[in-house]
């Protein structure tokens, strides 16, 4: 199964980064390989925000949609994502956010997944860390753009 991790220091407030990650319907505007997003459910229960959403992802002729269960745990400043349906046998991705000094936030993003199609899964193993870095770059750029505009 492809597995990868990314850790970044981003010049942005932790709460703003969390809002950015939870704003799933905006992903097609800035996330590479993301062609569509739809939120079906978004509810709060105590310290938890629970979201059910579809993402359409792909590269070249390969595009597919998967449904995820997204849980933000405010007490842990963490977001946990699991697949519910779609082309994945397994998906687990976790975001964590830690305040650092001077408006800097450390984010960690870990992902572990397996595509049902064995051929596509073997292709993903080869290029996945590169793809994840591109996605992390996109989140960082988006956060810094939003942060810069709120400073002005």
C-alpha cells in the first residue's frame, strides 16, 4: 500500500489552516489531481466536526470518485479521514496542527491507502511521495495567500 508523510512549517494561524483543510468543496480550486468535491453532511457534536464528502481525483485519463468520512477533533487539533466507498480498498489519512512561535503552524499529514485496481496501485507506489509533496505545496501556497490577504 502506498504510504507517505509530509511535515511543514507554514506561516499561518492554526485555526485558519484547519478551516482550509475542512473546506473540502474548495479543493478543486487549488489541489492538484482534484477535479471535484461534494460535501453531503457537515455536523458538529461536542468537540467533533463530522463531514461526509466525495472527492474526484485522478491524473490523465484515470479519474475516480471516492467517499470519505472526515472527523475533526478540536481537542486534539487533528483531522482523521477514512474512505467509505469508491475505488479504494483502504484509506487512512491524518492531519495534525501544532502552534509554533510568531504565527507559524507545524502541520503533519500522513496517508496510507490501497487502490482496488492492482495495476493503478503499483503505479501509485512509484510516484506517490512526489504527488503528496505537490499537494502539500498547494495547501501551503493557498494558506500563505489567504494569510497574506488577511494581514493587509
